[in-house]
C-alpha cells in the first residue's frame, strides 16, 4: 500500500480493521476504499471479515441505528424505505459509457465523465458523522469457477446486513485470489443513503441515482435505501456479470434454480426466468421440490456438462400473497424464530402483516407510510395507501428453508435438464409448452418474453412489456448480442430442453389456473426432460396430452382435472399468437444486430401457425391436433 493511501485509510480505521485490509494486500481494493474516504468523509471506517462476530456486529448496528426495528418473534426485524423509494427506478438507473460509445439505444446511459461528476457531487461528504462499512462478499460458490469477489462500501448497516443474508462471505475469497495473482477481477459498490428524515429513510428521492461504470466493474448509488437500488450484489452486479460473461464465454442469467424430484428418486434441475411478481419464487419453492436459488444464476460448461450455480445464498422475495396454503415453506420460515428482515409491511403489536396473507389485517399500525397509519390514510402524493406496500419484501437465508437442496452450494453447480421462460400473459400462451429445440426456445420463448407490469417497478401496472429473457432491465450490451451469446453457448455439449409457462391465462376476467397448478406443469416438464411422456405439436411448441395431465393432477394435487379445463387452458389462440409475432417483428426491426436465427425462428413460427389456422380455424382445441 503506497504511503498516501495508507495514511488516508489509517486516519479512519483502528488497528484491527487496518490489519484485515493489509492481509488482502491489493492495490485496487486499497485505492477504492481510500477514494471513498476522501469523497464521502466518514467519521470512522470499519472493515469486516467473514467472522460470525463481524456479521453479528453489523446486524446489531442496523438495530442500534434504527434502520431495522425488532419484532416480537426472536430474530425478526422490519425495515422501512421512504414512501417514494419502494422499488427499482429505471429512469435514474444508468450505464456510464465512454465518450463516443453507444451500448444500445434501448439502454439508459449517460456519458461517463458527466455521470461520474454528478454522482460524486451527490456523494461528496455523504458519510459525515457516519460509519463507513467495508464488506467483502462472493457471487457464486467460493473457491469455484463461478466465484466473483465483491467489495461493498456503504453507510447503511441495513444494506450490509441484507448482504450477509443474501450472499456468501468473501473476505477469505479476496485473500485467496489476491494470493494467486495481483490483478484478479472483482466488482465494486459504493452506496450512500443520503440525508434521512425522522424515520431514518432517505429524504431526497428526487436525487436518487444508480450509475453503473461497466468499464471499471463499479456500481454507485445515492439517496436511496431500497435494496434493489442499494444491495450492489443483486441486479446491479448482474449487469457487470453479463459483461464479464460475454468476455469469458459463459452466461449470467436472471433465473431461479430448483430441483424437481421425479420417479424413483430421480433428481432433475431446472432454471427459470420470470419477471418480478410473475411466480418466480413460488415456482422455485413448490412444496415437494427443492430450492437451490430464486433469482440469479450463472451458466458454465464444466466437465462437459451444461451446469448452473446459484449466485446468491438468500432470498429477497415479494411477500404480497405469500400465504399458508400456497407457500407453506416460506410461511413457516416467516413465522418461526430465526433471522428474517421484513420490508415495508404493516406492523401491529410487534407482529408483521401483509396483503394477501390469508387473514384479516389490522386497520391501523406502523408501515411505510407512517408510524401511525390507519385505514383510508392518504400518502404524500394524495393517494389512498395500503396496509403494506404492494412491493413489500422479506429477506431470509436459503439454508433456513426446510426444502433447501442439500447440494445448493455445490462449487461445480447443478447439471441442468431444463430452462423455463414465463411471464404474466392474460390471453395468448398456454400454461406450459416445450420448445422444439434450443434455438427455438431461446428465440420464441426467451427473446419474445412479454409480461404485464406489476408493483415491483415504478410506473403504471398492467401494461404488456417486452422483457427479453426477463433480463431486459439488466442488459449491459445490445439485445442482439445477448441473444446471440445464448444461441452460441454450450454448442458442443447436450443443452437443456427449453419450456415456456404462463400462470396468468384468463377467461372473462378469471384465471384459468389455480396457484398450485404450477406444481403439475413442473412435473410434466421433468418427465419431458427424460422422455417419459408424449407431447402434441401446437405449432409454436409441444404441449401436454390430456391423459398425462389428468394423471399428474391426481398424483401431485389429488385433484380431478376435467377435459373441459384442459381444452380451455390449452386451446391454441392463433390470432393472439400471430399478433404477438407482429409485435415482436416490429420490435426486432429496431434491433440492428438481431441474429438471423431469431428472424428465421419468427418466420417459421408464423408459417406453422398460419398453416394450422387454414386447417383448423382461429381457436384450435388441443383435442383436434
């Protein structure tokens, strides 16, 4: 460590913290910390390692600072974000790009020097009177091909505590990689809460900025506490990982990983991409199956196999509609003693409440609106408020779930049998279908994924949005290049089957599926991976036979499944499907580097559907195929 950097750090740290930093002995680490000290001007700097003592200290700091408030159940706390700081803000989340570079017209971006100047002006002096926490984490299993070390700097103990629950500790990983080579690659995050109000929530949401410098593997955020904007290792790191994967020939995806338990103790791993609030976590948590991870996955070819690893070690899940009947494993974890952070729920007499939990909610209490909220209360924007926020959250560790796959932290990852793409779609796609092959699945299920918007992002709800592979918000390259990378990946090994799901098909405003029906679709996919059941060609993929689903509904849910239900759910809706192709052709006409494979798959799908239409009409019963 050079003398100037050493002096800057030494002035703000005690001997214990300094010794921890010197044990890593990395110039880039030291320079990043020293710059944060000079820029943000903290009162003190505390550097934590992987020890349980340091992890426990951070949690206690979050409570002592009143960023988290203890609840009645042992280990449970609640955190509140500001009224206007309840979700990711796409308009202020931007890439810093070098002058003359254009990542893609569809991506939010600002010229690097301009963005850096704005961010540093907002962060300058932001730690005055506060403790700067320096934390080391790891994306993916430590000591593995997947491992990406991460350095987080924040003045929020809540943010650091959340990361302790969501990610693997990484101090020893930094030491290991630093010992192997001086210039190892790692991701860096610098977060500033900004000025707070009397509830310790960020006071200036209008000055919220989240900027990603992909050329320096760095993310900076300010004037926000919401975890989607501040927990750097989550979606913010996904953008950096997509760039790194592009350079190195692997894939970073917005996907859960789960183990489906088949006949004769067979274990089949599936990964799935769903936009927020589209059933992603509830699919990964289906009773009787096992969860590996619910949000982020890295794909690599290891020992000749297509394998996936869970990037995280915890869950930051949407709590709305989590109830005892539909989500028994999560429900149990949210009600037993143990470490859980609730976010933006309703609290009454030390008990947590949220919308859709299956019981009557109190008419008053403490929530994201006020410490003395009551039914009918208006928010600062003049709108009537809800007891808990629509995007209220919970944070817990995977190891605390009763259905956690014992092998979830395997450094080699899991061999994938299938990849799933699903979204909110009220009128077009059947509940489950299989692609003809990898290219067909990537192009017509992943790259053509649409979903109706929810409260997980700021803006109007119920609007149909194109969301390529559920990763559109997190791409750090052109759409065409990202699709091509997926098409090219793992060409020399056996690739997983690709499936599409839709849990939200409606008729006359009512859902055609029950929430638990997804357990049947998952079992059908598992059997298709191994060739145990047949399928019907529906022109835009392969769909189940009635007899197979009838057996599975009885075996999985002990539920009768009528032929009428089957016909309603699996009717091929040709006009809607052709309209979707029209929308996709219009979109991809604006993507300059759309792969030829994508264009060909769209054209072939149109030809198949048009031929079916000429033979069978507009709406085709699966019994006629």
